C-alpha cells in the first residue's frame, strides 16, 4: 500500500496523471512551422519529472533536411547545472502541423504527444498540451510575458479542464 501511495504521489507531482480525463479534441487551425521555429521560453507548465526545480527552461525548434524538426530543450537544474537534451519531432499527417510526435533518445512515438492548442496571431506565444492533458506549457518568444495575458490563458484553459492549480511558473532570470 505504501508503494502505491508513493507511486501515485510521484506521478501526480510529475504531471503524469491527467488533470481532467476529458481529452482535448481540437487544436489551433494551422501552424506555419517556419514561423513556429526558433527559441521559446517556458513561462509556466504542469510540472514534469525531468524539469522539477529547474529554471531558465527553453525549447528551440529548427527544420531538419528530411522534413523533421530538431528539438533542443535547455534548462538550469535545481542544483545549478546547465542541462540540455536533443530530440526529433515529426508532424502527424492531416493535422495542419498542429500535432507533433516528439521523441528523445532515438525513440519516436507512434502517435502525437505534443499538440499546439493555441498560438498568438503574431506567434509571440503558444500553448501546448497533449490529448490527455498530462502536459501543459505556456511558451513565449521572450523570457517574460505580460501577466494579464498569462492569467487570460490560464483562465481559458482552466475552463477547458486543465488543473491550473498545479501549473507552476518558470523562473527566467538567466537572461
């Protein structure tokens, strides 16, 4: 019993348990991957085990010659060390570039696990999640984002079933 409680606690803290079992079924209308490419700063997210206590978290996307997307995630870990991981994303067919299959360590998932569910008209911010809402990120082109805009996004996605009480702000004080 103690092991079950420990496993469930770790899963909840890491964001591995859906915050609402109603799946996300729609995404943004279409994404221009050329405009989406580049550096994004994490503003807030549902905590994930790989970034607990981290700060200065960024993701950078660049096109690969084969049509896939190079993904480089960087952060400063809780113990102050710079850390990065490189992965590869492919677009799910017939998704208007809104659903990506992002894999690391040479593994590619068989279904999309990164959905771009909201994008600013000028691509200044994006909101990403997955169909089961176990992940949720607010990303910005700049290390800081207007607080009113962040609150608007959180309120909107709370109404869509994201447990915003679990969303943590990301410290971006390295720039």
